[in-house]
C-alpha cells in the first residue's frame, strides 16, 4: 500500500494526495518529490495526523508558502503537511485572529479594511502566517513575533496555545522550529490608524522590496551577524557572482542565492562554500536563515 493509500484508509476525510513536487511549490524552484501531502482542516485533525505519523515512524515536514526553505534532491518517503485549511480571519477591536494558511497579502488587506496598522513591514514578503510566525519573519523595521499576543499550536495528539513569551522568538527563529511544533493560528496585536497612513507605510515597504534581486531564490540566506550586514560581509569576501552548477550568489545583493536551473545540491553546496569562505577570511560564522527540508 502506498503512503497516500495508508493516509486515506486511516483518515478517510483528510484532504490529501499522492506525490508532492518541491520544485513547483518552493520559491527556489528545486528539490525532489515527497510520497504524499496532507492538508488538515482542523487542529484536532492535524494533531491526530501527527500522532499517527509519529506512532508509525513516518517522516513528515511542514510547509507554508515555501519561500524561505531549501528542499533536498531525491525522494522523500514521507508526508508534506500544508495549512490551506486554516484560513480564518477575524478582528475584535485591534486584536486580529488569523489562521496559519492566510497569506501575508490576505492579512494586510483584512487589516487595511479594519483600519488596523502595525503589520505593514510584512508587505511583499512571500509568506503564510503560520510559516511567518514559526520563522519570526520580518525586516529591520520589525518582526511578526513583536505583534504576537498568543499562538494556537498543534503537536502529536494535542492542540494548545502559547503566549508571546513562550514562543521564545529570536532573530528568524522560535520554539516552533526548535521543537517542530505546528502553528495553526495566531492572535496579533495591531493598532487603529487612518487608511492613508496605512497605505503610505505599505507603499514604503513595497518600494523597498522592488530593490531586491529578481529570480528564483529563498530570500535572504543568512541572518545578519551582530552589528553587520550578511550581504556586505559576503560581498567584502569577493563572493558576488560566485557560481556552483546552476546556483549563484546574486550580483545585486550578496545575501541572495539564485537558482538558474540548478539542483538543490548546487544551492546547498554554494551555501557551504560561502559560509566557509566568510569564516576563513573574517572569522564570522554565518547562520542560515533558510530552513532545510527533508
């Protein structure tokens, strides 16, 4: 029996399918194929699925918009769990409750309609709310973790909530990545504002993002070292334009690696080369911002 067949037999109402192409569903556009995918519609269904997968030693991974991740080449004999079924949006005053599958654009449109500000720095970032919370997405002007009131989560056999402090947000990191906890929703503390001011702020961040390199990438690859720009450090080491196979360091922004038709192995090898060169020449150990998928 295939893995998809096993899921269908155990969870007849689960939205699931056979085979998942990582190259089609990630912004870097490379990687292999997974045996199956699943998109639960409730926290209970997700927690039951996780309990089953862990109890039967079936590997799995979570995937949001696929924008800040690097899958591996080859076949992943496991399940890709997606969050398309968690798309609720509601506001109570300036508190916004949002499902993990809502896109950044969807969140910002909803907030704008309610005249709620504070999340404009997310403008243009390819994301779902679940992935953004897990990775504490943001820019130098702010990170989503700063807006969190609480997060609704799931793990094997249970659903629960974590406060902002319990999420242990750090620079592009959180408890969700460290302990493989699924984000299924979040409450964001925003603030009332005027539509013209919200539009002005969104325009500012949209304009800034137009300056970023075009092409297939994962966004910024490395977290900025304390007091420094990772891109500037990489550029100072003469690595702009460096190529390995079909992967290259962007000539516009050295913290971007572009896929020009290469493999995930090409991208991974170039990441390793950049880290090694920077450490050798500067003593700085760069930390990846991107998340590696099985």
